[in-house]
C-alpha cells in the first residue's frame, strides 16, 4: 500500500507497469474522457529530465491573473497571484474567489437533457464559451469552471471537465482574450496525476479536486482506518509525522508513481498539501523534458485516440488525432452512463469496481486474464494439439483490444505454393523476444526462454540487469534432461546455451560490463519502451535477491530504479558515440536502438539511423 510505505517510512513504493485493457474507444465499458488521451514523451533529441538528480531545476509554480506583454516592463505585469502548486484545496480556492483584483467568475458546467440528449452537450459548450467570453470582456481575470452544486439532478449531468476547460481555452485563444484571464477547474472529476496533467495541458492553471479531498478526509477518519492503526496493521503516525515523511519524499524522491491517490493524499489533507499529485506532475513534466509547469500549461502535449473531428476541432485543436471516434452525442451518452449511477440505490451501498487496473469478474476486459492463462498452461502441460487449438480459439474470439486487432488481410491473389515459401527454419531466425529482465521475471523463466530461442535460432533479450556468466557456455553435463549448471530447469540437452543473444544497455547500466557486452550477438540501447514510455525501469527491493544483486552490482533488498534518460545521451551525437563505443567492445555484434512509436517518431528514427545504428526497433 502506498500510504503505509510513504507515511510511515518516507520511502517511495515501486510498482510494476503496463496496461492490458482495451483502448477507451474499443472498450465495452464507459470511460472518462481523460482515457482517450495519451501523454507524449521525449526521446533522444529532447531527452527526458531525471527528476532524481535534476529536481532542483523543476517547479510547479503558477501565476493567476491577467498577463501583460512581457516585453513591456511595468507594475501591472506583476499584478498576479502566485501559487506554489496547481493543486488547490477548498480554502485556497475560496481565497482566489474573494480576491478583488481577480474579479473571479464561477461558470457552472452542466448540460440539460430534459429535451433530449441529441445536441445538448455541444449547445451547452457554445453557451459556456460565450459566457466565458463575456466575463473576460467585463474585466474578470479568473474563470472558475465548476461542477459543484448544492443539489444534483439526474437530468443535468456535468460536462466532462476536460472538455469544458479545453473548449473555453480554445475559444479565448481564437478571440484574442486568453492572456486576459486564467482558468481554474473546480471539479469532482479529477483524482489522478494523468487527469491533472490533462487539465493543465489543455489550459487550466489550477485544479481544486473537491470530491477527492472529501473522500480523503472520510477515509482518514473512518473507523476501519482507525482500527487498522490501533491494531498495528497500519503504522500509527500523527499528521505531522506523515507530513514530514511526505516532504522528505518530495525533496529526495520527485520521481513517484501514484496509483491510488485517494488513500495516499488523505494523510496530508489537513495541510492542504497533496504531495502525491505534485510529485506525480513533476514526473510527467520530466518525461517530456520540461522543468516548469508554466511551460506545460496549455501545451497540449498529448495524442488523442478515439474522439471525432467535431470534438477535436472545438476543444482540442492542434492535438495529434490520427483516427476518428466519438461524436458529441456519443460522448454525452457515455457521460450520462456514469452520471445516472449516482442516483441508483445500489450505488449508495457499494461503489462499482470497474476493473480498469486489476482484473475483476464482470469488469473491464484484460488481455492477460485468468481464462487465457489456464488454457495456455493446459496446452503446454498436456502437449496436446486439441488443447492448443482451444487456446487459439480463445484468442481469436477475444474482444478487440488494440487498433491492430481491427486489421485483416484482404487479397484476391492466388495462394503461393508452400514449396515456394521461405522455410520455417529461416523464418524463426528473425524471431526476437521482448526485453524482460531477470527480476521482472523469474530465473527459471528467463533461462528457459533463452534456451528455447537458441534452439530455434532466434534471439532472446536479456532486458536490463545483466546476465550470469555461467549461461554463456554450452552445457556439457546434461543427464536425463537435468544439468547441475542449471539445476532448476528440466528437458535440457547437451549443447544447449542459456545466453541471451541480445544484451540490453539501459539507462541504469545495471550489470553492463565489457564481458557482458562481448558475449552478445546484438547490443540493444533501450531509449524507451511501450510499457512505460519516458520512464526508466523499476525493480522493487523485495525482488532484489542476493543473486540478482550480484548480477546488478548492487545490494539485496535495495529498489533499483533506472533514470528516464541515459546520462550520456542528450543528442544524436551522444547516441552516435555510444554506438561507436559498443562496436569497439564487440565488433561482431550489431547495435540496435529501441524506441517507442509516437507521432513524429520518423524524425527521431532518421537521426538514429545517421548515428550508425544497425537496427532501429
């Protein structure tokens, strides 16, 4: 639990990463608007910042109020309210509303469906934008877009706050008024770092997550939490001690992953200082190579997956959106599907777990689900074609998960005779496994994958973390499928090797030695990876055994976190130097560079090619 580690010990917890649920557009479940946005990140040419080492140059400071011409020096340019953070509590928001200089205007963000849902959302958005326009022209320097109400109505759902903020932001830009006022979101629809980043990235200067704050207070004061502390199942700490620990984390460990904000933030709620969200925002800024929040505000550094042209043109103009998606009416229906649950008696008793993070029966579909695992294990154990056929049928009939699942081969060309097709033995030589480190997966799994790929003639990937030198030599001591060299594996043969043909060089350089590099057929420089783009690898301390620590030249039980950037790669020229050095250490090995596909990747890849990389992945 995040709260236990950070509040009691002042240490950052480390988590596994990756996401195996469908894109929001392809999901059978309703999703919040934020889920249609993916954060962009820096690669090579504009490298990520390492928030562990460079946190002192980063800031979440934000100014509220009218911004004048920066080229004209004058006292009116200093007439702003400076906030140390974009995360506001209710008291801080109230102070801004009472500021006579700002002349704050609160704009409700609800749309009325009593006359039908068709056209209701977009019409309300236009009215909201006109109201914002009028307020700014009348002298307001602060627009507070709020979905807070004394009494909620089933027929007046809240507009997705991201849509409201972005629409007003774009409207003010188009009318030349954006520098005259700041936008603050007062919302119940924000509780994670990604959601804060989306709101800020599309124009909000600050956010007051009032429902998240109230939830935190209720959780902290609940009898369950009190009993856990009383019974010793949760560390007993005062609010002051918790704040001290959190501040320690904030100063030393800007690089933090938050997955359960509601439970984390409650320990600092009385001071109004939600360090988890602040630290999470700093991490997101660092992934893009940005050090100041003011540079991120309104920058729209996102890719959109699943929103239609009419929505993008109105609210998210300028963002990358390669595919179509929801119309305003479809988005209104999806929003309403969440809203109506608040008025259900069932919801009042127990909140629904949608299973977006972890598999839940009846929840969101996960590609790696228990049924799939059972069928695969059965097919492998029984070595049965029929069992494997059932597993294949399960995969073929699974729900659409990613965009490539929508692709089909269509051809009216006659089939090529099998005799003219490239032999399977030569095809499998191009097979490569993913880069999974020893520690992320078990020793048995890591070595079994390497043996299997070497038998096929393909290539396994060591992942970051080094490799045991004993695996580089062919086995000569196998008896009845067992070898004392690799005693935990069975089915071995003399001549087998457990070496990974591809040796990975990651930013942490754990286990990277001259002999490690010399025993590779291919050397892979990992710039980024899809499971955690813009971030370094993380291995929790409980996984760092004495064996793994030895391979990584570390100590058992110590969490191992690789920084987001390579500290010797800040340009294509730096990358070219590393590629050259690796070729000198192992002239026979090809050098590959691992990137992550995103908008504009072609430009980065062309630079990598000029750096003399043999392979670009």
